């Protein structure tokens, strides 16, 4: 590869496409060329998660790479590189026999990063981690969650006795119900509403989908039920937003 191309990459506006190009160069055997330019990249873009991810990927010493991936995940949780950084951490845990840590980390990625493109790879490693520590029931539980969110995923886990309705079985006494609900989305597509419901249900909340007809259109509102005080409902909404990045509204719905 001509060194001139590397110079163009470094001094052009950095983007995820440029980072992807660096990985393509590595695959083409230009590892030394990319390594030579990494120092300059880090100097020019010290706080770019893509550059930091590239640096971690080029780090041969396992614990050092682990620290770098953890740094990315902690400081750039909304970056497109965050879910893959989490996956790399999980793979490190698994390789070291730290199966509990691996499973604990991976089970949350589909909820926090539903657009992650390596969901099959993640699911396989998560199942293997749970099975390695004798947690077959947990493997089934989280596999069912992922399968419900992403039907194309293969889990190879029997779930005949673990219907989705059983997994998310929330029973509340009528006396404990309050007038406030937390609305976290309204969709024209019921499938999108179901997906969000699954994500929030895994956080342990009682979630419902309510049909709303407005101006001749039908929407499906996803709501977290029910709280006696508006303050408590606000707390729940803020917690969900911090974990999933979804906006919310507290509504007064006495019935």
C-alpha cells in the first residue's frame, strides 16, 4: 500500500468509514502500515472512539487490550464501537474461563444495543457461558428474550416449557395499582411496540401495549404500569432512559 494513501487517511476528516478502511487494510496484509500510523492517529484524534478501538484491536497484550476496550465502553457508551468493545471484553472473559462475568456482560448487550450486527455471535457465546457454569435455565431464559427480539437468531435451546408469556408474568394486586403510567413510546407498527416492550420487560417492569386512536390513525403506546406517585413514575422513567436511551412521559391514567 502506498504510504501516500495512509497520509490522506490521517489528515482527512475522520469518520467511521475511514476506521473501517483501516480494518480493511489490515485484512489485506497492511498491518505494519496501519501500526506505523496509529501513533499519529492517536495524537490527532485522542478522544475518538474509533481510533481508540483501532488501537485496542492492534494491541497484542491481552490485559492491555482489555483495559482499552473497557475504557471505550465506559466513556463512549453510545458510540457505534461500544457493543463490539463489550463483545471483545466478553470474549476475553470466556477465554480466561471467567464464564460468570462473560454471561453477565453479554446478556445485557441486546437490550442496550439492539442494532448490534453480531447478535448471533453474541448469543452463541452467552449460551456457552451460561452452560459452562451450569446455568442452563438462564441460558434458556435469555435465549428466549433474544429470539423474541430477533427471530432470525438461532439459539438451539429448547424452550417448550418457557413461553414468552410465562417469562414475563407480572401479577400485581389491585390495591397496589396507582394512577400514573410511564409512556416510553408510541408506534404505528405493533411489532416495534412489542420489541420495546420486551426490552423494558427484561429490566423487571410491568409493561403494556395500549391501542390509541387519534385523528384517524392508530398508534400502539408502550407504557410501564402503575405508580401511586408521579415522583416514583419519574424515577422509573429516568432509570429506563439511562439504560435504554428512550424518552418518556409520565401520564395520569386513573383507569
